[in-house]
C-alpha cells in the first residue's frame, strides 16, 4: 500500500479522533518478575511476533509515529493515547509532535466486526493493499481485536525498490558487502487496531494502552490461552485470551521486544530481533517489568 492510500485507510475510522503527542508521560510502576529460561522466552517471542520467517525483516515505523485514538469515552481515550505515546518514546520509536496526519489509529467500537464487514462491502479503501488471505486472517481473529498493518519493502537505506516494468516485482539494485549487511527493510506505513467496547469493560486504561501499543507498533500474533499458564513467561498479549490472569501492564519481555525491534539496525532479521529481546528480558539488570 502506498502512503496516500494508508492515510485514507486510517481516516475511515477517525471521525472523532483524539490525538496525543505532547502529553506528560504517566508514571510507570515497575515490579520484579520471576526469571524465565531462554527456551520459554524464545517460544514466547515467536508467538508474540506471529511466527515470522527467521530470515526476513520485521516491519517497524521508520517515519515518526502520529497516533489517534477514536473512543466515545474521551477521558478513557485521552489516557490510553498518552500511555501509548509514552510507551513509544520509551522504546525509542520516533514520535511526531504537534498536528500531523495519523499513521496509527486505535478505535474502540460498539460492534467492531460488523463495522469492518460494512466497510469491506462498501468498497472503501481501508483494506487497500491487503491480500484476501491477510484480510480473512484479520477478520477471523479469535480475540475481540482486529489488527491491520500496511507495510512496504524498501532498500535498507530507505530507497524505493525499482520496477523495470509496471507489473514486475520490485528489485533492489543497492548492494552491500559483509556478512552483517542487510539489503532490504520492511517499513510500516500505517496500523489500525479496532477493539469491541464490550471487550474492554473491566480493563484498566493502562492494560488497554499497553496491549494496543504492541499491536500498533510491531508485528504481532494472537497468543494462545496456554501461553497464559502460571509457569509461562508473562505478556500483555494474553489480555483477551485470559483477562483474569493477564498482567496489569506490559511485561519485561514485551518492552524488550519493542526495544529490540526499534534499536536493531534497519533490515535486521526476525531471528536477530527476537534473540536480542530474549537476551535483554532474561538479563537480571533490566529495569522493565509488569506491575
């Protein structure tokens, strides 16, 4: 999907949005977590990232984040938006200040699935750039959350890929030498997360925001209920799989994943990002955890 289409894709839901770009960050309460072995963390990493191909880059925002939250409860929307922005800054995600065109939207809807189906039938461009398989996967989500991300492959330096003929696949003519060189990267252009209002009843603004942060800013997959067991590493991604036992905020690993995704060199492979997250979250001197 090109950048212009991405704006139209997001604007469909942004009728009464709330922007949060310059808010003071809310306090972060850090508590200790039980140490986890690397195998359990590695399994969790692949689950959270949606079982990505090990030798492909993970999508991330290269352009500054411009967030909008659409919610009938404006007080809730404001608190959630401020927390998401703070989470982004903590992970060193570039954030746009002041007025800007949104490239990330969280929408709280009375009937998310029905609204999305109506949009699909109407032919509006919210689904432009998504393959039928990707669209079906998003609409067939187990959790009451629907996630859409638009991305494009570019050269590692951000240069657009070249097409010899209009119908050709993009070709990267930039070369680099060295075992650690990365020739391409995956740029996240826009992200949309739609959640049913009924599903967030009883959840705290921090829980909603921290879950939405991961789903907006990083490639993610639904975490199976079994991952929420007492002996498994904790993650905010179990919020809808097992809300009664879900953490109160992003866990040490959740933050390590975001940090690794945005601090690794452009074009870093999925296996490199996830390994960095596992090593970081397993270290004893990290200051991130869930409360």
